[in-house]
C-alpha cells in the first residue's frame, strides 16, 4: 500500500470514528432522529434553527437578504446572516423540504464532530506524516473531547473549532513550504462559518506561528519576509470575507458586548489546581458558569509529561509546547486573559469558549511523543522504563486534583485508564517489536474511553426541547393564519407570548415579528423596550412580549398577540380572532406617527406615571390611567411551616390595599428595591380572589421591571390587595400602585393622533415608504430600530435620522404633508463588496501563479 493511500485511509478513519461514536451516543440517548429529544438543544433550538428557517423562507421567497421585518421589530439580516447562518450545512439544507431540515441539521452535528477529527488528522500528518496510523486515534480525541461533545448544540462554534487544526496546518505549510494558497483559503472558510470563534482561531494561529519560527530555526533576517507572508495572507483572508465582516463589525458595535471593560487585574475567581483537575476523564460538564471543560482522554494526560521530558524531541520545541499549554491553562483561570481571548468580551454564559485548544495542544504533544518512539529503541531498557516515571507522576497528580476538587465522581476510572495506558507503553518500551500491536490496542482503548465519555456527556444534558416543539404547533399556526387573513391589517406586528420558544414568530409565516433573541440586538433598543414594559435585557440579548400598556403598543407597533395557553382574553383593549388564540388591538396601530420634536422618555421611577407621561406627550395631554388610592398594612411576620433546618424560619408579608373607584380595566405597578433574592412570591387579589401569583427561587430571583400587571375588568368598589412575601426580615422598600384604564381618554388620544399617523404605501424587503402630515415642531417617530444603514428621504431630500427614544428611529420634519422613503443598506456593505472583490482577484492570481519552493541547503 502506498504512503499516499495510507494517508487517505487514516483521514477517512479519523472522520468515521468520532462521527460514528457520536451517532451511537445520540441513538442511545434518544436524540432526534433516533428519539423524541431534540438534538438542536439550547442555542441551536433558540437561535440557529429559527434563523435558518427565516433564511430559507427569505431565499425561497426571493426576498432581500439585507433586511427583514419578520424578526423582532426589524433586523439587519445581512449581519445576522454573517454571524449565525452562513455555513455549508445551512446552504446544503436550503435544498431540502422543511420536514427534513431538523433531521439533517441534527445528523450534521455528528458530521461536524467527524470533520473535527479529520481536520486534526490533516494537522498531525502535516507535522509528522510517517505515523499516519497513530494520527487516527489522536484525532478522534480532539473531535470527542468534552468541549465538543457537551457543546454539540453550538453548531456555529463546532464549525469554527473543527477548522482550527486545518488553519494551523495551513500555517505550517506557509512557514515550511511558503504555500500561499491553503492558509488564506481555510481561514476564509472559518470566517464565514463563524467570525467570532475565528477570532479565537486567529489568536491561536499567531501564537503557533511564533512557535514555528522558533522550532524551524528561522534566522532573524528572514523574520520580516515571514511576517509579511503570514500577516499578508491573514489580511487577504479577512479581505475575502470583508463583505460579511465589515457589516457585522458595525452591527456588533451597537450591542452591549462593545461596551464591556476588562476585569480587575487582581481578579482570581477559581483555583488553578482545580482547573488542572478538569483534565481528568469523565469530569462533570459545566454548561454556563464555572470551570472549563478540558477533559479529553487520559492518554493525552499520560503522554504530556513524557513529551516534555523526551530528549529525542528538540528542546526548543518542548519549551515552546509546554509554554503554550501553560499559557492556555492560565488564560482559562485568569479573567483578564480570558477577556482578551473572547475578543474584549465577557460571555454571559458558555464561558471558556476557547477551552478546546487545551486538548488540541495536549494531543499534538502526545502524537509527537508516540510518533518518535522508535528513536529510543537503541537506549537501554532500564533507561526507557525510567522515562515513564514522570508520565505516571503527571497523570497521578491530575487524578489527585480531580478527587480533591470533586471535578468527577468516578476518579477511579481515570486511575484505571492511566494504569492501562501505562502498561501498554511499558510493553512497547520493553519489547519494541510489538509496537504495532501496542498501538492498535491503544487505539481500541481510546475508542472505548471516548465512546463511554461521549454517551455519559450527552446523557448528562437535560433536554430543553423535544423534536416536536421545534415544529410548527397547530394552535399557533391557526392563529397565524387568522392574522394573515385579517383584511387591511397592514403593518401591525405580531408577538407570541413567552413560554413558546425564543424566536417563536420565525416558525410561522408571519410578515412582521415582535420579539427577538439574538446577539445582534442594540443595547439602546433593549433598554427602551424594557422601559416600555417588554421583558428585555441587553446583557442576555433578548426582548420578549408581555402585556403592554396601550402607549407601548403604539410605540412598538405590536398590534397582534398570539397567546396559546389562555394568557389573554377579549377585553376593552383586545378582540379575539375567531376561536383561535390570536388577539388584535382594538385601535389602529401605525408604523409611526408624529410627536413633538422634544419627545423623550420621562424620568419616572414607576410604571403608571411613566405611561401617563408618555401618552400625554404623544396625544397632547391625555392621561391614560386613573391612579387609585393605596394604603399599606403594617408588615406581618409569619412563621414558615415545614422550615426544617432551614435558616429561613419566618416570612415577612407586606400588604397593600385599594378600592376601585369605578368599573373598568385595572393594572398594578409593583416595585421592590431590596435584594431580589429576598422576594419569595407576589400575589394580587380582587375581593379575596387570586388574580395573579408568581413565586421566585433564589437561583431565579425576582427582577424589578417596568412591566404592568394586568388585572382584567373589575366592578366598582372592588377591594384590591397586593401581597408581597419576603424571606426573613430583609432590608428594602416596596411600593404598589393600582390604576384604572381611562377608556375615554384612550379613544380620544388615538383619535387626536390619527391625522399624524404614517400612511404606509410600501413595506417589504429593505424598503419602507409612506406619507405623513406633521405639525409645527414635530418629528415622525417610527417603531423601526435605529440603524445608520437607513437612507431616508423626505419629499426626495435626504434626512438624517434621530433617536427620540433610544434605539428607535425619528425623522425631523417641517410642518405639512411629506412623502417618506427609507431604504436599508448595511453599514460597510459597499466597502466590503469592493474589498472582497479585490481580495478574491488577488487570491486567484496567487493560485494560478507557479509556487516557488524554498531551496533546501545541501547536506
């Protein structure tokens, strides 16, 4: 068999083994399509899959990919596409019927992990091609390391992390052979898979390039030329992807991530030995906040000390490899370095996103140690056996740390595996002629170890979704159909209530969305929507629907609500569409309307005065809510029943009372300024009947918000009671306000607003057009997210947009009737097109140019 054929077979096996083991784990754990639990867990089900369905609908419908009205209040879709959707798997899935897409993307998880093994094999063969057989099981270790297996649902991360070895292989060929084609091409592919994770790849690549210059003994006079090739090719790859990267960079600049600061230099949250203990086998996976997921195989843990002490390996290589491994581990432990690795950003969850690099460095060390075993065959047997002592010592230290810090419940497994791997390497040291058998047995043991750890890791994850929950629900589909069938419903947005997914509108053909969960949300928009009463948080990148005040409905444009679980009922504000769970706001909901030029968010600390002030600004003085007189009872201390040994032996109950002044629809405004964990529950009553109850656990505490709690329609002289139950006797103050909706003032205010509403003549794709009549000293306020990519004209003349409410678009106008036209082009899109075109022309010229190989010095 030729060497070339051996290399190809090794690469095939490096793909099939991790892919097959992951398929087996999915089948045993009942992941779709083998069972009912969704393989598209967490962010895959909340973001990646819904965004792909949106992309599929837009492509098949021939819509513009620059902007969409279907997601949230409107989204720069080109930036969202660059961040979430543009990878080969999604592009292939565009060709499939929608019924097959979930199964295809679920199975692609296994293929992605297989590709991680394949690309790792390419790297190992590039470094040392003679031992292609051992590259197979070391490559499987990379694809099935704990980071990959536990983050299997992070589809866009898997793509970029899988390509890291391929980018490093391109770097090796660039330095050794001056190959100018592979490195920029694979770096470009990584960039389009996920630019954020490719930043981590780029940092790692720079470090490895420096190590290559040292280990390849490049003279100082050659450094400028080497740097020119490396950084030139890196810039070329970035230029090839500039059409995506520039608009994405501008979009991310408006998010909360752009404003984060570096942690304090003296911040040391975790124990460094505890981090090292995470290298043991079968450690408990950490999903959000905690120590990094470093476990891969005890074979790598066993071999690293051997690599560092093996004299047959050049000293400068061992020093560089050890320094790189130590730097990665310290970076995972030391928050300021972790902040730098994450692109000047502190992740809200799924921290230590570069932890997969530690197993990669360790397996490269293990492979180099194993691939050079034959060079020690001439040494005395006693000396070869003594060389194994630091290997046993290093593995034992990791096992002891794992036991001490309780990173795993089964330390004995790591001990047994260490002994087995040690015996195999002892055997080859004592009898080198049996080395092929030893390596075969080692590979089989690695596969068994990886299969067990993969099954236990996948099984450890608590399912968040079922496969059925990621398919359109008949009840919501019927509501969406009823909304689409509304005659003249025009622009009004649609929101699905909380508890039905994170981007629920994207599963249905709803032309104008109302909620969004995405890393691309402007922090200013999130703040404004939270003030208006939506469940929004810029730190966790979402805004979800919850019952809104009428002024907030007009400002957000959310005129339709789908409430599948009976959270709503027809009342003075909403009418039900047939027997579906769809509800329509009873008044016109425009895309925008004219407001005073000095319109702003009032400085009110509680909801009812805030909404009254907003509505008064909008309508010229109408007050939306009539406050009710509230009295507070003396705090009551109540012993807890069945408290047991708990430190919380008693509760403090705060009660606030009011009597309705007339029949109508009532709301409650409630705030607590003490520790959020102190609130045990909130309950609202009307004449002793409970209307609202919400309990809070310490790990999911009460969050003070600007949301109004709806109490429905109540008669006159009804006694309202708000009851706040606190844990123990905490410090803090509570305030409660009740108010009645003034339906006459609402109708009069909307009627006064009607002449100033925008009459939409065209909306779709990246365009919004219409006409509006403005009064003296007014501006047009739109429920459209502010973005510098909008090009706006009034009567054909360019207009500069403002933000009367942070994150929403305002257009200054003179008095009179105006024709408004808005067209969206992402910031940086034109420049990106030019740069990408030039970069691709340059790359193609490099590809067709005859490569000059460096002359090797004569021996």
